[in-house]
């Protein structure tokens, strides 16, 4: 059932740990995301991007799911990272999360591995 | 950009905790899912269904994302639960996961709360 367009979709899922005392701040930011940041995300070929929260062991964890429809993920991520508004947004969001060891910048989201997919 | 068809999509995300000694069994099952179970999932109006794994605190956790495109989620889930092949599949999968308190049957997947979505 893949059309040529759908065949180019790449799915990503990331997990983050929130600081319990800052989860409300993180939720508040995402209840009113900055339009310029959303626009940059879409310009960088991301769509159907969701973030979920669930407490695990009493600690709020975040799970994000997104679909990438461009041709050069690394280049689009670099473009996003160079955007001043996005940098300001990350400066608000990232202190709400716990840095994970061994990750590439920004270092708060860890890749989850896809083990099953049904179109 | 929502078309009438897309407007009826409901997204779900669920989190589960795997038994460390049984995660390989779970991964093996999902590397070769039963065609009849996949067909029932699709017949029950689920699409774009992915499962991810990531260790949190050293314990493998599963995160699933799916989109529901039908008109009666509860009825479709009841139909799926009544399918004998699906029951056999769940009998293989569910012992790999840790029962969560306070959940409805099958009691191993917990709802995660959507806090952000960008189409």
C-alpha cells in the first residue's frame, strides 16, 4: 500500500526523563508552543509529531513520535538547531529534562528502537 | 490541512513494562507477527501502529503509537478481543509484560497522555 510519497517517511521515537519539579513548566510550554518554533519544525520536514507523558516509577517520562518526510534528516536537524527562536525554545524546555549519558546534542532525548510496525 | 478523513483520526500511545527475562521473547514475537493478528488489527480500524523499546532504569519499557480511524473504538477493541487468534497471540505476549495496577483488560498497557501535537 506504500505510495512513492509514503515510502519516504521515516518514523522516529524518543524517550526523555523529566525533572519532577519542572514537569508542570514543560507541560505549560507545550500547551502553548511558539508558532515560529512549530513553523520551523514543519519547514524541517517533520510532520505528525506528538509528545506524550507517563509516570514510570513515579518519575514523569516523555515519549515523542514523529515522521520525517524530507531527504536529509541530519541537514534538517542542523537547520533547526541553527534557528534562533528554536534555540530560545530549547533553552526553556531543556532544563525541564534530565540529561542522558551518551547522547548527541541536545542530549535529553534518547532513541527508542522500533520493534514492530503495521502500516 | 485536515481533510474530513484525517479529522476522524484518533491517536493513542501506551506504555508497558517488560519482564527483563522475557524481552527477547517479546521482540522475537514482534519480529514475526502472525498475519491473522495483523489483519484483525487493521480490520479493527487501526493503522500506523508502531511499538518501540527503550530501557528505563535498566528495565525494558515498550511504547506503542497507533492511529484509530474507525467510528467506535470500544466496539472495535471488543471485536479484537473476541478473535481467537488474537487471544492466542496475547497469551504469548502478555506474560512478557508486567501487569499494571488500575488498568482495564488486558492490563499491561497504560495510557500515556498527549501533551503536544503538530500535524
